[in-house]
């Protein structure tokens, strides 16, 4: 991808790598990104004409650059890391035990710092007019005590007021450098977590006939639960429910009084989301016919990510303009969740996935302890976002 060097100068490319490696060495968990935010603010403070706000939505940073009258466009990156112990051998691996940038948010943050630099350079040459907001968001990976992640917290503080469009990117370790993945419409799933409890009387394990056994009831619940997708959901609809944790009992000779079950419900549309919640609860309701009881609760997470086709058209054009030979794969991003969906729901928005796989191959999947990126992707990300922002400002 030598063509990228015609878009970004070598000094900025070197800075991108340096920024990303610094951030990778010092990862911080959701809503704890204090040093990350300070680092971001310190870099932004060196850019002439930028106004900086800190502490937005917790530890978020918002930088605003205005160059005359015009539209207002936002570009967003997330800053938090994951509770994972890194097992890579490079010399910039995490220095914080049990915490790692295993989802590429260090790269996202470095890229947005690059976008700030690039947009300021272009503003000095009057390449664009209007206002660009650079949103460095905390807590994409986790929620606070009230169940909110970073995006809705920043929205509460008016981060997108007056903004006409918002764009973002995400690392993509299943595509090589020089490829981006895009999709119009629903592209990532809504994410809900359910907590269920099956209740019985419990009792002595030697006398099961004297009580009601919630573990026995669980068998019927599981049969109904795992039969649900093929019978209760159209194969043309996108949705899934999975159980991740089952807990019960304290001893081998005691029939427990309850079984606790936790899982996830994911969908691409609000209608399917609601139907799946109803069907999952229906599976647990079977316990009532077996002499037991049930409790069912759903913690609602982010909505499905819906990419605006008009914004996507701008991103495609930007990629083709500044990255000759770029490969664009048209396909939904999967059943993962992304809280950028809150922003894309508030104003027209779109996210694309940026190829970052190493040429020698190997599995370096998101959310694993060996995740890593080919850093040549950083300059490509800056070039596409800066060009897309410029085109959006031009209308």
C-alpha cells in the first residue's frame, strides 16, 4: 500500500505508530481511561485552532476544529481496553497486568489523533469549511452501575448536538491491509443479556420424590430454548440467543432450590429483538407446568448498528479517491455488538471495518490474548476518515 504515502506524509505515519504503541503499552479499562484521556488531550493541545473538552461522558475527550461557516461532522473513536492478559512478544506489549488492547481501540484512538492532525493541516490550506468534532469515547466494552456504556453517556451531555453526520471505523483482523468491509443498513447486532432463575423446593438427593428438582426442569427448558430458532424465528431473519452460564447447587447430596441461567440475545431488527426476548422467556415458563417457578430479567444493551447508506456512499467514494486499488467487501459485520450504534441512531452515521491482518496469516482475532495489527493500516484509516469528513463537510 505504497499509495498511502501520497496522502499522508512520512512524519505523520511515524507518529501514528508511536501513538498506537504508547496506548497499547498503557491500556485502561472502561470508564478508567484517565491517563489515556490525558495523553489524547496533550497531543490535541499541540494542534493549532482546536478546542478541547475533557471529562465528557466520564473520561471522554471531545476536540472541535472550526474553519469558517458550514456543516458540523463528527468522527468517533473508542479508548478502552479489555480485562485480558496479553501473550504477544513484541516490545510494546501491555505493561498493565490483566489488561490489554485486544479489540484495537489503541489503533482507533491513534487514527483519530491522526485525523485531527490531518484535518488541521487541510484547514490551514482552506481545503474544507465548517466544523469537525473529534470524539474520543470511553467505555465501549463495558457499562457502568446503571447499565450505560460510553456512547449514551456522551450523548446525554450533548456530544452530537448540531452534528449532521458521524463516522467511525473498527479494526478488522479477517481482512488484509488495503481492504475495508462495509454494509448498508443493519450491520451489527443489538445486544441484550438475560438472567433467569428456575425455582424448586430442593431437598435430599436420596429422596428426590419428596420435592421438586429445578435441575430436572432445566432439561425441558434447554430443549425448548435450543429448538426455538428453527421453529419460532424465520430463517430470513437475523437473530440468535445463546446461554453462556448455568449455575446451581452446593453439594453432591443436596438437590438445589434454584438454577441460575445467564445468556445473550442478539438481533438485527427491533421486531426480532422483541420476539426473541418473548420466546426465551416462553422457554423458561415451561417450569410452571413442571411444578416449579421462574424469574426472568433482561438487561438491554446497545441497539443494532444501522449504517446510513448515504453516509456509506461518501465513505466508499473517499476510500476509492485516496487509496487507489482499495478492495471493498460488502458484507454485514456479524453478531457482535458496538455501542457506536447509539450515535448512528441519533444522527445519520456509518462505521466501516479496516483490514489489519498480517500478510503471513495466523489467527489474531478480536478479544483474544494474541490480537495484533499490521500497523500499515493506521495511515489508511486516517486517509479514509479525513477524506470522508471533508466530503461530508462539502455536502
